């Protein structure tokens, strides 16, 4: 694996300042936070309920922006919070250790983006593509070892541009990947054999798109024209429905399958610029607005409070403003 560009070692020194101290009884806290990566905005987390925004991983972002031509894109924390994956143009995907910052930041060669962590936080999934000579691009899925950066690629499982595959999820056991296939809708890749199958979700069609594979084995998916998120186990008779508002697009599903965070773009007359409204909707038909006229969210990850990598209060301006 090629060494990261000069100056990356300096980023490791600031990760220790990102750690969030534990709170007494936080393991029993029923509330949630959502860690958000947004367009042209430092990553932040939103408390649920409450809506308070707190900058996260601030020292990492500040240091990365100061190193050469780096620009930090979407940040994806591992489920246990020990690692965080992020993209940095034009170099690609990197993994940072938060438990031991002396181990530094490693570049993951081959992955074009970071879209899903394994349940144990040891592997990272994303899109891969390659070109032979002047021929067309070949698209596939890749699974990287978070410690070594070694990537195993699975070719021939996609049918078009990987921009169509923004949601990739490991099974609860970590032995399979669910993804959106233009051929099959929601599909499942066996990581041992490389075989692709359909999970048999009730009512799922070929235009269904994956949203999440939940810890209890249920899969969440949606159809852009359908107006709801559906949650079910493979071969269930029917699915649980979480209705969405008009023109809302789901970003992620809460791990218990009872709520989703979604956003919708809109404009206000007579101003022509676009605004973003982010909303939580649950299976009981309730809604909670996260922000109005906020940043364009790229990644939203549900985590148990108190969350991940909290920067010291006052160390950054309020995100999204």
C-alpha cells in the first residue's frame, strides 16, 4: 500500500483531541444522535430529540484542510466509534484510528468511496472501478481491511455508474453485502462465493433502493416514487411502512427500524436558490424537523448518545450557518 501524502502523520496527533469523554450512565441513555456529513460544512452531530448541533472531528478536518490540496468530504464513523473513514480529494479514501491516534491515518487504495462498515468495524465497503486501455470503465464493489487497507474487489455485480449505489450495507453477521442493483433492485452479495441473489423482500420491485441492513436482520429499502420506506426481513409476508413527506429522500434508517432521517430540496419565491429541509419521520407517523435552510447532507449515521468525536465547545462556529 502506497504511503499517504507528506504531512498526514500530523493529522494523527490531533485525533486525541477529538475523543468524546464518556458520561455516567450514557450506555442507558435512550436518546440518539445523528452524525452528519454535509456539503461544504464541517461534520457535525444532531441530538435527537432536541436538535442541538455540535461540531465533531473538528481538529481532523482543520488539519486535513491545511495539508496540501486536501479537501475532506463525507465522514463515515464505524459502529463502535473506534475508526472513522473519510474521503479527501483528490487522494481517495482514508481510515483514521480514534482509539490509538499514534497509529495514524491510512489510505485505502482502490476504494473510490466509503459507504458501509462491517458490524465489528474491521472492514469497509465501497465502490471500485477500473479501465483497461481505452475501454469502458468496469464497475464493482470492494471490501477493505480497515487495518491493512487491502481491498478485495467483486466485479460484474453492478450494471452502471456506481453513483447509483449510494447505500451499501453489511449483514449483521458480516458475511454478505446488500446493495442496489440496476438489474435486480435490492441485491445481496455473498462475500465468500461472490454469488449475487435477491433477498425476497415483500413487495420489492426492480426500482427498489437499499437503505440499511439492520442489526436484527431486517432490511430497509425505498422507491423514489413510492413515498415511504419499507422495513422487513427476507421472505416476510409484509413490510413495516414509514411514510415520507412530499419530495423527501431518505438518508438513513435508525438501527431499530422505527425511524428515518430524510431531506428535501425546495426553493422560496422570489428567491431562486435551493434550500434544504431535514426531517426525522417514524413508523407511528410522527415527524421532527432537524433543520430548515441547512446544509446539503451527504451522509447521516445514527448513533447512541453521546455520539462520536465531540470537539470542545466553542472550538468551531455553529455548523451549517
